[in-house]
């Protein structure tokens, strides 16, 4: 009987969340820290859902829920969170911890009432904070549980379809979410022991961080991000499907069939993707051939931003991060293996040197039989793996520079691309019909006309980005450090109510 009641209660919670998913002010499972910067003015508000249970007294006899109504009550950053509860006895919705409970049939009715009336404490809902365009509905994402194409530390990746409501097209996509075995019935919502919940929350936070990083990137050598479905569990990242699989597997399978000129193209395309990310102030932090995918047009694309970090300032070179478990030691720079690891664009450069090692060693990693702690000690002492004999001399020299113990002596990706471009000219790739990536199922090369058009567009974007970067470099750090503007003397009752559609600039 208890189990039946428990399942019924959890089903009611999910139906409740589905009833408000279509509202522009509903931000789903976005973490508190993720939505805090969205509040600008007194009276700004939104609704979100927490994955963990909220403790409720037995006297109230309520279902455990996690709906939160957040309101800015004082600028610049004082937010009050109201908890919404379902009273089991009456099957009605209330704001928790209020003496005189006004009850409502649905959360939507509750919100609509308080848009016109004072909240407990005398605050008002004045201006809804609209959800961003990259938050997509679960109803737009379709997949089969058996169509698994990849598996990571926290997540599974499935092949699926995305019905894009803006472009009105259906797209083949890759869908990443928490391991399927964690999603048994309604356990993902509130179930499991403390350890299970902790791992699930860690995975959820990691995925939301990855989505935040990917949402603004668009480059032919970076996997495209379509959106994240986080209205309810399971949280899903929807991104470009790369039918050629990962580069590590391709290198191992094709090994001797891949000509040196094609391998140089791999190196060059990855370097272009990393240069783009660094210009966007993103440190990848987990660069390896397993995290480089072959797109439907045979291009190599950087993916997996689970360990990535955004640099706080455009001029910053390093950032202190907390130690993490299961780190990919063979690809990590010595300074990232310290007790207090230091990541930077130059630690990505070190990892890139190891990627080049893999590319010219048929996908085999350095020192495959050594323990991680021995490799870490070797790196710190300046002992490096022997460069594969198939590596062209100019690239071998570049790899040696990427592994310099002093970060300032390592090249940046502008320099690396210059070196690779020269190598590309000296050792040109084979004709398209002889390139191994085009033998892969689902991979089709572009026509010369399509390629020229894409190159021309990329050149325009690159030139514009360089000009903007030069013009704004002097003021960027200052603008990043600027605090939100404090609002003085504005009484909440005098601020005009605005619908979500009037606030699209918040996206």
C-alpha cells in the first residue's frame, strides 16, 4: 500500500510539473546559481523545480515537492524563494510556511492569483523572467532506449530526433543524459539513497554547466548545441549528431590506411576548434581523440565540455580548479596534476600535443601499460613519451614545444595553426575519394561549391571577430567585473508589470 501511494504521489508531481512546462516563466531544473544573474529589477520573478525533496512536517500531511517561486525583493541580488506545496488532504496548492493558507487547484492558478495580489511578506510579482530559447521541451525530443551510441562517466548518449519548433524541421541528433540504469520509474525524481541522489545531482550539475558553456558556440570544428531539456527529469542535452563516431576509434580501425596528409588535416581541424574556444574564453580541460567526433561532412569536431571552464577575464591565463576524480592523466599538463591544479589555455595546448601523438600513433595512448601515478610523476620530472616515428618532422618539433614544462614557452593555437598550415602545404591530403573519413557510414563530403561558400562565410566571421576583439580588448576585463546596477528609490508598486514577450532581451 505504501509503495502504491508513493508511486501515485510521484506521478502527481510529474503531472503537476507538466502542467506549467509551457509557461515562459518556468525554468525547470535550472540550479539556483544558474538563474540568480537573470534577476535585474525588484519584482522580477520566475518558477523553477528542485530535484531533491523538501522536508515537510507530518501535521501538514503534504506531498514532497520541489517547486520554487523566486522573486527579487531588493536590488541588486536579494532573492526570496517561496516553496509551493500540494496538500494531500485537500489536493490543493499552497505557499508553504504561511499562517493563513489560501489554496489553489493548480500551481498555475496560484501564480495567476499572486500576479494580481500581494505575496506573503507584502511582495509583488511584477515582471516574469522568460526562459531562454535554448531551453527546449521534452516533447520535442524523441529517442529509443536501445539506440545507444556512447557512454561516459555520468552519461549515456543516444541517437534521436529533435523537432525544432523555430526552424520547423526534424533533425537527427545526439542526446546526452544521466545513465539509463539510474532512471527506473520515478526514482530519478526523488528516489534512491543518499549516495544515489548525490551522484545524480552531481551529474545533473555537470550537464547544466556543459549546456551553459556550449549554448553560445557555433564553429565548424565544435559540435553544435541545439538546447537542453530540463523542465523535468531526465535532463537532456541535445546536440549535433556526428555519424562518423569518435576519432580514437577511427584511428584504431583504419590505422595504416590513413595517409599522413589526412592526419595533418585532423590536427589542423582540432586546432581550429580549440582556437575558437580559447577566443571565447573557454578552457576545454579534457581534450583527447575520444572527445573529437567525425561529422556528417567528414570534419573533426571537438566535443564533451563536462570538464570545461570559462576564464573569468579575457586576459586571464590560469584558473584554480578543485581536484576531480577519474582524471585523464595521460592528457594532462604537469601543472594540472598538482594538489591545487592550475588549468589554462596552455594546459589545453599540452593536451593537444598528446592528441597529435594519438593521431600519428593510430589512436594508441602514451605509455598504455603504466599506472596513472607513475605517468604523473614522469610528466612533472620532464620525462615525455617518444614521439611516434610516423610523425612529420615539423609536427614533431611542434609537439615538443607543446610539452614544455614552462607554460609561457608553449605555443598558442594561432602559432600551432601556422605550423600546421605549412605542413598541410608540404604534405597535402589525399583526394577526397581516398580519405578514410568518407568511407564511414553516414559521412558525405560537401561539393566544392558548398565548401567554398562555407570557407568564405567562415573567413568573414573570423575577420569580424578579430576586429571586434582588438577594439574591445582594453575594456573587456573592466566590463566583466562591473556589478549589477543598484536600483534606488523604486517602489515595487510603481513598477509596471511586463509580460514575458516584452523581456526577450534577457535571453
